[in-house]
């Protein structure tokens, strides 16, 4: 209610995260899409940094943010190999992605097949396809999600 650019977009029925993200993308009116999961938050300046990235290099179709894993279980974050795998893990976090709507549509959005939904792989599958087709540029100068 405070920002007219933000609106409730009810779905006809619950269909999971991939269906909700695809539904939102289908109804989006902006060239850039950003997906923010309920348990994530953008750190200050995140979307402005993405906008500046695309303005500086308009040929790019997506950008990834580095993720600060706040609230993760200590035994996972303290693992000696966690830092090594954190960037790979952040490649599957939808909240770390800003993508052009045309590229999102060209890839068919997040897969909605029950196998992906059951195994939680729709984020990884979309991210893999995006990386293979368009690359995976990152803003690595700061944590933004």
C-alpha cells in the first residue's frame, strides 16, 4: 500500500515456488526481474548495484549477488570448505539473481515439473541453464543478499 509499484498478484491456486515466480514474471512490466524469497532480504543498495551493472554493460542479461548466509546453522558455516562452496550455493539462490525478462522467457522460466518441485531443483536447473546459455556474471565486491 505504500508503494504503487508493488502489488499483490494472487495465483489461481498454490503451485509452489517455481510456479509463483513464473506467474510474477509473466505479469511483470519491467525489463528486469528480481526474485526475493520470504526468508531472504536485499542488503542496502543491492538493486541499485544491479541497475548500475546493466547500465554499464547493456549486453549482459543477468547478474548475481554474493550472499551473506546469516542465520545458517553454525556447523555448516564453520565447515572448513564452506567459503569455497558458498559462491556455488549462491548461484542457486533465486534472491541472488537479477535477470532480463526476455532471457528469463527464452529459457522458459523455472521448471514446474513435479520432479523438480519434489527435489527442490527448480532453482538449480534454471540457474544452470542461464549460466550455460548466457554466462554468470557476479557482483563480488560486497554481500548484497
